[in-house]
């Protein structure tokens, strides 16, 4: 009896909210018999005449859809419902559970992960029809710059691009790898290249994007510019598990975090040339125009942001700690953005073993999957948050740290650090007026 009452109360609450916010609707395209759940509640099974399931009067906002087919891996999709509009999602081809294998060869980091990769499609001209039946894409009208098809089973997929002519290609998809495809109708050819590692989690199953731009450059004056790359909204696991080598208690508890809005992040640490163009002085110990600025306090970094905001009319700010880790990981769950091995760190970072006890020009090592350089090593980077030695009380959506504290967060490790400190999850804090020759920063811009 109690149970029934609780359910009724919950239903009334949901209806009340929906009325207040003007509901929208959700259409799920799927084969007959596929069961559809919305936020965990069963909504119905796909029928042949509807071509799927229609869910009416869904409260505006973000919801999770799950498509379930017996004997196959379920599919989850995040949908943003807009008042009075129909949000459409088409379930992809289901991957049989029997085909799920453990991945080998890379240690145990990807055990249990699915053998899937991502295809990113661009075309010239932009508009064409894309058909990759084995990846669940059927006669899809591409209307924007870039189309992303994620969770594509590894293997070969026949793709047909229809525009002024028909281009046919066989696309090879590897696990946890992005295959970037260009269908060029002018040249009559399809080219493909692979990028590692996998794009970040939390994106739609296939999405199109053209705005905002993927890259952006700010003019700092005196012919000095600052380059940014768009970091998409998404979800990630913040912190490190107890099992991670070199894990520290203050890197836990590991928790899911949603980054609700895309943002632009500086491709490089702020350089001395950039700092000087905005502030008019260079406090660094290791002089070099394209070396990162150091001996800047958190207060100095915030002052830089304010001044650059005023100069450009954009909102320039320090990243939150969550934004920083999300951007650093770029979809990875390993100790570093590239994997787990200390021995690979030298390819991506200046740290104790290779730095010769100094900073180096920003961008000389390999970038991560978002195109960000020196997230590991070179200089430590200020984040906007106050430091807390646990995530126990952290928000899970766009966390911005505790409301007060005595130290501000530093991330990514330094030229003088061992690999442990350069890990994606490691963290530390200094007082807001502290300065050091291993401490710098990079900035972010809101995308709107
Ligand atoms: Ca750094």
C-alpha cells in the first residue's frame, strides 16, 4: 500500500513539473520489440507501424533513454527535451552480447571494455546522404560540418556517400580509435585516417556539429595570439580508483561528473609572450617568449583573465578543477591521457627525468586527444577552485569546488615532478598569493 502511494505522489510531481515547464516529446526509432526506458522507467516496445516508440509529454530537460533488446548490449542515449518539440533518436544496430570480448594487449586497463570505435565524417560539399548499415546509420542526411558515429563495432564497414555522385568506401574501425573520414565529391574520393585515443564519453550516438567553431584564436595585441580548442560537454569519471598505481587518498572518491556546457580551452599553457602582451611584464625565471609564464600567483592569473576579458569582450577565466581533469583525460580513464605507463610520459610531458630542471616552450610534446599540449608536466596549472582534500562533498554537475578554503587547486605536475604528480587525477594546492618557478596556468573561454 505504501508503495502504491509513493508511486502516485511521484507521478503527480512529475506531471506538475511538466506543466510548469511545457513538456516536449521523444520519438525513438527502433526495430519492433525493442524495449524503451526513459530515465529507467519502461515506456513501451517498438512497433512496426510507429517505427519505434513515441513518448509524449516529457518534461523539458535532460533525460536518459535506454533501448533494450534481449541477447544484445543495451544502448543508452542522453536526450535534451525542448518544450513542444519532438526529440528524435534512432537506436543503432545492436551488438550481440556474445560478441563482447575483453580487450587484450594493453595490460588490464581496457578489460571489459567493448570493441567499438568512432567514425567522424566530413564531406565536401557538406550536405550528403550517409549510409553505413552495419554501424546503424541508414540514409542519414548530413547537413553540418561534422558527423560523429560512436560505438561502432570494430571491423570493416561498407559506407556509401550520396551527393552529386555516389562514393563507396570500406571503413576500417579499430577499438577505442577514431576513424576520421573525408568524402570529397569534387575529387570523387573518400579518404580516412585514424586518430587515437577514443573521443570522450557522454556524447550522443551520432551527432552533428558545426557551431560553435572547433577552434578559436584571441588577438592579444602586438601580433600575439592565443589559440583555443572547443571541449565538448560530456560526462567523465573524476578522480582515480584505489587500485591506480600511485593513487592518493585525496584523488577520491572517484565519481561521475557532468560537464554541462562546452567551453574553449587554451591549447597551450599561457606563454611569457602572451602574459607580457596583456600585463606588460614577465615575472618568469626561465625566460623564453614561448615558454610558459611562471612565478605567477593565483591572484595574478585571475588578474590576467580579467584584463584579457576586458580587452576582448569574452569571458576569459581559469578552468574549474573538473573542467581541467575532463579536458586532460579527453576520454581516457588511465593514469595519463595516453595510457598507464610512466615510460611513455616523455612523449607528452616535460617532467623530472627529461626537463633538465627547467621549463620548455609550450607545445613541443605530443597533444592529448582534444589537441591540448603540456597538460602533463612543464608547469603546474592553476584552477579556479578552492582545494579540498576529498571529493566526498563535491557536486556531480559542473562542480566548482568548495565555497571557501585556504589553497587554490594546482593540476598536471611540473618540470621537477615524478610521473606520480603528473597523473591526470593528481592534485595539489597553494595559497592564492604564492608564486613558484614551476607554477603557471592556462585559461578557458565560455563557448557562448
Ligand atoms: Ca602543464
